[in-house]
C-alpha cells in the first residue's frame, strides 16, 4: 500500500534541532499598561516563532524568552549559551526602553568607557558564533550604535569577518512622549509588527517569509497606518534598517492558503500605497 512521502522541511527555514533563538524584553518603569510594554511584544514574537501554524521556526525548548531578568549579564549569558549550541541558525531579538535598558546599552560605570556594552557584547557574540546563519534583531535605543560598530568592523562596504552569514534588522525609536519626567518611545517599535507579519502572513508574498520580505511588509504596514483615520495623516515610523546575510526564513506565509487562496495579511511592499502618497503630496 502506498504511503505518503515524508514532508521535507525547506532549507530556508531553520533546522529545528540545530537552531537556537533568544528573545529579550526590557520594560519601561514609567509605563503602566502591560499591553504596551516591551514584554507584550516579545511574548507575541516568541509565540509566532514557535507556532506550528507559522513553521515553527524554532522548537519551544530551543527558544529562550527573557522578560524578568535583573542583570544585563543574564542576557549576555543566554546569548552565549545559544551561540554554543546553534550550528544552523542563531537568532537574537532584543526590544527595550527605560533606565534598566540604559545599563544594557551603556557600560555600567563611567570609568568603564573602554568596556563594551552588554548589548554590543551580545551582538558580537552572535556575529562571531559558529552558526551557519545568524540573525540580529534590535528594536531599541542603541541600535544605531551597534549597527555602526558592526559595520565599522566589516570595513564599511567590505566583507564581514564572518562572510555573509550575519543578518541585521532593526531601528531606534523615532517618536517620544513625556511621562513622569521620562521620555518614552511612542509605540513605534517593530517587534509587534514583526510578530503580526508572521502571524497574519504577507499578501502577494512568497511561501516562506525571509527577512527582506518581512522588512518590506513591516514598512508597508507602517505606510498604511498613516492613513487609517479617515485618510488623515498620522505619525508612523517609515524606515527599518536591514542588512541581509545568508538567506533565512522566520516562518511560513499563512496568507497563502490552499490552492493559492489569499487569506489577507500584511502588504508585501511599501509601493502598495504609493498612489496614496502621491495623491496626498499633490
């Protein structure tokens, strides 16, 4: 009797046994609603990355979610453990704001100016790890500093010390509001948008959601957000940094239903709303 052939996992997806992920959140002490804290986005992203519906990209036991850590060393240690274990894909996602986050971005003491920050140490651990494909996602103040440092180490436009294995995607906050004497980012992070793109899929996108596809979908979603309120322009971020290394997909495109049926998800490219942009500018 004929039997079904085993379904082969696409090579673009992380190998489940040989891949590791670390997702870290740092909440802002001045923000009260839990649904707008960094932890809320990190939890949703971790769920999307381990969901059988969208992949999974990583086994639940191979994804470390840190949301209640007290010392930045815990973040660095988690990344180092994952780097030691991962031979295919190593992913590190960090989202955070606030005073505790400052200790991750900056050295702990003024006299330690020459010391690398915990965030940079974690990023360099990802870059220098033995994994064949590395993904660094930074959604925080300090992204620009890490980006510049890694890019400088690559010699500008030259090749990386690790070849084309490292992919970097992220942004720093671009909007703030005052709250109890603190400047709080005004919800323009990309963690929730990334989780939403994985969970909802990308219209007119490929079967597997690689980093360039997700990057374009998030930017397209932000452009659409500007016109959600009766065609009134509202503030929204516009650009998300991306430097793609060796190809890796973070999920299956659930917007692509059976027989090519589209179920509705994130837009595929920012140019889907170019007509709105042109109309608004005229």
